[in-house]
C-alpha cells in the first residue's frame, strides 16, 4: 500500500459517523493494539481515539510484553497471526504479568474456524473477531468488554468493602485476620486486635437523624485511618462497631496505639451544617501474648473487653 492509500483509508475512518453515544465510564480508558500490520493499527487507533479512548500501538509480541510490564492498560486488541511470537503465546504471557490476569483481551484473526476461536477463548481471551473487522462491531465489542470489566470491578469492591465507609466489610476483615493466626502459629508473630464501638450512637441517630449518624461513621473511619499504621487492618463489623488488627506488635505498643485511637476520636470533632458533633468510642483489646487458641476466641475476648469498657464508664480502652 502506498502512503496515499493509507491516507485515504484514514480519511474514510474520520468521515464515518460514530454511532455509539459517548460514555463517561469508558472515556479515557487505555487500549493497547498489538498487530504487525501497520494499516490495521492505524485504522483501529484512529477510530478508537474518536471514541475518546487513549490508544497505544505495538507491532509484535515482545514489544507488547515490554510495554505491559511498565504500563497499565484497560484492554488489549491482539492479532493472532504475527511473525515470531504468535497471539496465543503473547496472550498467555500477558496473563502472567502482575495486574493483567483479568484485563480484557480481544483477539483479531484472519482465521475464522471454530478450533481457533475455542483455543483463544480457552486460553483466556475475552472475545474473538474475524478479519476483515467491521469497525462498528469492533467499537461495540470493546465498549462491552470495558463495561463488563468495570462492572466486575464494582462487584468485587462491593464484595470486599463496606459501601458507607470504604473500609473492609465484616467478611473481608475477618478473613484478613486469618493471616495473623497463620503468622502466629507458624512463626510466633504476635498480634493485637482492638474492637471499638461509638458510645451512645443511638442517641446520635435519634437526635440528629440517620444521615448524621452515617456521617459519624465516616468521620470515625477517617480519623482512625490517620492514626494506625499503613499495614494495619481496619474494618467495619457492622453498625457502629469497628475492628483494628495490628501484626508484629508488642502488647505495650498495641495498648499505646489503642489509646491514641480513642483519644483521636475524642479530640477530633465532626463539623455539622450548624455546629459540631463530638462523640467518643470505647474499645476492647486482645493480644496474642495472653494466650491464643483460635481467632474466634481472640475476637470473643476483644468483644468482652469492649463490653467491660462500656460498663466501666465508656470512652476508655480495656485490656481485661
């Protein structure tokens, strides 16, 4: 193909009206095109850039692998038949790159036989398009794959995190604490658990309304997150009850952390539209040095100590 032929093709791409409405959710997503055919790369790239996508191009497998090891993209458009490393080999190697196991990969090929399609899908391809590729079909396939990946990410977020505070939810935090148990049993790594509960939370809801109660939960989450270590676990068990887990920490140090958490909540008032809201927390501490039988028992002890803190006047942390 001459340079004029290529330019004519690109001009026709520009003139083709984009049928799909713009989607803010996929606009700006990064697409990697891997194809040894320069004309195909140019046509696809031009069309996808019209869509509001950011496009990168590589002409072979090794270049694509070097690229994904240094940058993150949201979808890969991969030619099956390329010299040297073919599309299947590239697909399998990309899936092994950190962060790419679930990235959508669309295979493009001149082969239209069922065996090739099944082989690609079994190796982890998201979809398969036969050449010549109709641009409108390509757009729909890419938009669909991106939307599904976004939805999957949202579902994973909902499964792992509390929607109000963004912290680990009950299931996630309890599962994460199992690593503490394994570390203690296998290597003798001490750990601490602090269960905290907002004092008189029902009164906050009754006085100010549940919207302010929700804001109080979010405020507490932010305050505590600024006190604990980056590697510490922090989750919401439900209602106004939260749990903090610290690994590789002595009992005196964990008591100090627990007290700093209590004090931080007490001294950081929450701003309201007309005034401020002050509240406190009570906490119960468990530490592995007092003896460990199971994580369930450790949580039970921490909860009992929280109950003791409530009965002894609130706004305190108890270790017995």
